[in-house]
């Protein structure tokens, strides 16, 4: 009787150990909604949020963050699609964009209503960016990155 009890307990224990790797794998997998719904190059929480409005503005127009932090642009204004670019080849007026020495220019895809774009800034300095479709109506913004 006693021996059988112990065996049963041992069997239960070993079953748990067999399940453990499976549990760990499940815990390590990212939440499915975080990856495929939005366009982003960094899933970490942003230090600043810029709204893209229906009347073609970045609000706030200027944000300040520290190196290594991210800005998230959200198209939540119920208006048209927008973009975020610091790439001179993506705009009509090169004076609308600027990046500090040593930084690389970046561009979002088209950010439709309800979508967002996120970028992490590693190089300190002043970044001026534009929405390519609405550059003409001065949809421009600035990110200042300090050390
Ligand atoms: Cu726009």
C-alpha cells in the first residue's frame, strides 16, 4: 500500500517535469497581438507619443527624449494616412528634414488610420522629419535627442 502511494507520487512528479519545458516555451513566446497588428521596429514602450491629426499636423510638433529612447507616432486623428521620414530622397524640400552627424535617416511605411510607427533614437542631436504626402501643408516635426 505504502509503496504504491510512493510510486503514484513519483509518477505525478515526473509528469510535471515533462510539462515544465513546454510551460517555459509558452511563457517565452511574445504575445501575438504585439507583433503583427502594427508596424514597428521596436516593441518597447515609447518615451514620447506624437499624434498624427486629421488636419495634417504632428502633435506635439516637437518632442525631447534621451538617447536609446523611442518615439511612437500614432495615426489616431481619424484622418488620412501619413508617413514619418527624415530621408531627403523621400521629400520634395530637403530643408524639411535633418539628422545629426553619425545618425541614419529612417522612413516609415504608410501609416493608415489606427496604425502607428515607432523609432528608437540612438544618436543624440536634432532630427527634423516630415510627412511625405503632407509636406506641402507643413506637416513637419522635430525630435531632440539628448545624451
Ligand atoms: Cu500626413
